[in-house]
């Protein structure tokens, strides 16, 4: 095999074609890889934004729940105070009924004494 100018030119042409093909394919793959990496970075950024927004929303909902819980606690405390002021307790009813029961006992004793002292009616019937 002789290395003449045409052979060298042919070999160099093939070599250059192969290098250009490898460079073109490598550049295409590199460009696609950059697009994929950029898309992943953008998605990671969006995911992080969604996480932050969700955390803020959870914090706000938690704050509103705490406020509602405090409102309910205050309303329950107010109702307990109202009930204590306006509704009768067992002890209160007992204290209120004691004088009434004592008065009834005194009246019963008086009636018993009156009935014991009253003359008994006699049977004035005449037999037929």
C-alpha cells in the first residue's frame, strides 16, 4: 500500500467526517442533556415553591384553628358562667326547699292538733 496524496486525502476525509459526526452527535446529546437538566432544575424550583406555599397554608390554617379553638374555649367558659348564674344547682334547690318543707311540717302538726282537739261528731241516726 502506497501512501499517495489521494489515499491520504481519502483517509483524512474519512477521519474528518467521523470526527464531525462524533462532534455533531455529542453536541446534540450535550444540548439535549442541558435541556433535561434545565427542566429538572425548573421542576425542583417549582416543587420547592409548592412546598413553601403548602407550609404557609398549613401554618395559616393552624393559626385559624387556634383562633377558633380559643373562641370556642371562651364561649364555653361564658356559657358555664351563665349556667352557674342562672340555673339551679342541687344544693341551691335543697336550700330553697328546706324552709318550704319545714313550713309544711308545721302546718301538718297544726292540723293534727286541731283535728285532735275538735269534737267528734256523734252519730245521731235513729234506727228504723
